[in-house]
């Protein structure tokens, strides 16, 4: 009986650990005082079937106007929503912008692995980073 309880507890613990937030990709650019990055992850509990992305930069902006992916000659404009998550940083100069989008928007396009993600901000600036669509599949 004791073994069965331990086994069930282990299965519940493993299932809980497996189904939480999973980091998929992190890319950044830093040169001098210029810094921008994104972190891509999924959370099967909070948003099943969706991907969450945190874009961070030192630039002053209010919102992201457009996010596009380009890989293998195919360009995809992501339909995204803004998350209400509060992202804290030890650097007060950095501003983070949390978004959420449907994973199937990327999977359906069969993008090649070596792509780029571009963020267009409301201040007119654009930032481009490497993006590996194969990590999502």
C-alpha cells in the first residue's frame, strides 16, 4: 500500500512538473548600449495551444505594432494579443512587452528552421533576431 501511494505521488508530481512552463527559445542582441531580446515559451496549464513571447528592449515604446516571421522565402504576420503578466527586471532601463499567439499559426506555414523574427514598435523602430521555427514543431 505504501509503495502504491508513493508511486501515485510520484506520477502526480511528474505530471505537474512536465505540464508547466516550457522554455522554447531565447535570442538577444547586445552591442554597446543597444539591447533587445525575446523569450519564447509555452504553458500548457495557463494557455494550452498558445505560445507566449516576452520582448525586451531598452528603447522607449508603448506597444508592438507588428510581429513578423520570415523563413525560407515565406513571411508570416503573427496575430497576437497582449498578456497581462507583469515582467520584472533588475535593470530599470529595460521594458518588457508580453504577448501571446496561437502556435498553429506558425506550424501551419511549415517555416524552415533558419528564420528571422521582426518586431515593429510604435516609435518606428524595428528589431530583428534569429528565429528557429523547428523548435515549435
